[in-house]
C-alpha cells in the first residue's frame, strides 16, 4: 500500500493537509503524486507540495514548488 499526501501552505502561514490518497501499487501512487505536482507547478498557492510514502511511513519521494506572492500595487 502507498500513500500520497498533498500539502498546501498559504501566504498567512496556514498549512492545509488534504486527505491522503492510498493506492495498492507504486505505479498508481506515482501517477497520483505526479498529477498533484502538475497542478502544484502552476499553482497560485505560495508553497504546494506532494509526498509519496510507503505504508510503513518510509518516504519514497517528495517535491515542493514555491511561488512568489505578487505584491499589491501601490496606489
């Protein structure tokens, strides 16, 4: 069994852990993992990450995207 965890960190520092997704095979889990990262790569969320774990807690892979927060236009 494999677990994919999505993590989102917002500009105010709030962290959101989305419900984990479990898959029976590593190939299925990697597909979900890369799908999350495809959205994270272009996300407007300041930090958007994914982790792939084995059911014993061993981290298989992880990646995070950090995006610059646009500054509000000065008036």
